[in-house]
C-alpha cells in the first residue's frame, strides 16, 4: 500500500511539472485519437493497430515527439502484427474445433445459456434498439480503447507504458498458444451448426445497417481470419487488463472501470460472440498476466534495493 501511495505521488508530481501547453497537447491528442478511431469504427469493421500507429505518429510528429514515438511504439506494433498473423494460421495447424465444453459450462453454472436468454429478452431482429448499436460499437472498439490508454500512458509515464505493453503482448501470445491447443467456436457458429439453440449474429446484422463502409489501407488484408479464437476471449481480457493498469494509476476511477468492463462482458454475450466461459477464461488470463508483471516488478525493485544497500554496508 505504501508503495502504491508513493507511486501515485510520483505520478502526480510528474504531471504537475508539465506546462499548460504540454497538458493541452496531451489532452488534445487523446481526444483526437479517440474521435477518429470512433469514426473509423462506425464506418468499418474495426480499427487496426497499424492504422492507429500511423494516426498516433502524426500526432507525435506535430508535438515534436516523432522519434521517441517510433522508438517506443514500433516494437509493440510489430509484435501485435506478428501475433495477428500467427493467429490466422491456427485453423491450418489444428482443425479439431471444440463446440461443446463452453456451452455445457454455462449451462452448469446458470442452468441456461446467457446469450440465448439475453437475445430472447432484448433483441428484435425486425427493429433494432439503441443498445444493439451500442453493444456492437463496444465490441468493435475493444482494442481501440487499450491503444488510446497506451498512448496516454506513453505521454505521461514512459516506464509505465512499457510495463503496460509487456502486459498486452504477453496476454496476446498466451492466448495464441491457447488458440493453437484449444480452437473453440463462438456461440453464433455453434448455433449455426445446431449445437445450441438459435442465436442471431447481432454484430453482422447491425453492421449491415450502420454507415457505409470506408476502405482504409491496412496490412490486415494480408492476414488470414480465425473464427475459432473464442477461448480465451481477448475482447474480455484486454479491457480488464487495461482497467487494472488504469486503477493502479488512478484508483478513484474504479466505479467507471467496473461499469466499463462489465458492459463489455455483457455485450459479448448478448451479441452471441462469446460464452460466459470464454469471458471467464479471458478474465483469468488478464488477472494472471497482471499479477505476474507486478510480482516480477516488485522482485526486481527488491533486488535493485539490495544491490544498492550492500555496497553501503560493506563500506562501513
């Protein structure tokens, strides 16, 4: 607790030392990135990391931080692109798709399938509601918000940004290994195959009624798709991992973070994209990665402190 208080005090001091101009640039950059990302999501399927990189680089160039941005963000971009490429290869390496474990777990826990119950209570295929659009946008922006948060960390605390990046990359590759060993179908595909009761793939239905598609160049066009990367749900894991890092830096935001993460998880099940089982495993992965990073960080700090004390004691 004392360590957390000291860390927060140090962060506040760093922010207080920034000029009003620097604060304005940071706030303006974040708002600009979020607005553009939101616009692209509304007109496309999702906002890819390489597109975010180009956009954020322009912002960094304007603020005179282009070289620092390239140095800090390029490794992250390359690692994420490598992960996406490898994930697309999974269907070629393992064709043993799992359909049943997830829905059986949900049935065991709830006595019913949350996706089926939610759609039965709230979805009307002939008349979409505001929450259908909201859930779809939330689903599509699952990686946009972590990237924007990463940019905020990069602006205010480069060391914390690197810690956060390690978390995102570790979570991604740990999930990839799971997809390779345990490829799993999402609820909407299981429904099409007749494994579970009828479900609508609400995401696709809503996208068909949203704004016209705008084609934006991206290297993702060269990657293969993997429809069987359901367990763990990174759509559930990324928001939780991001919320944990935000909470550590700004604990007072915990009510907002709880609402945000809960809303994302609920949207995933309502849209038919994930079972509760997928969400739960994603949450466990996020918690495990965060806990390991914090444990390693504490161990490293303790070793560093010990190495500083020993020469002092020897000199006495």
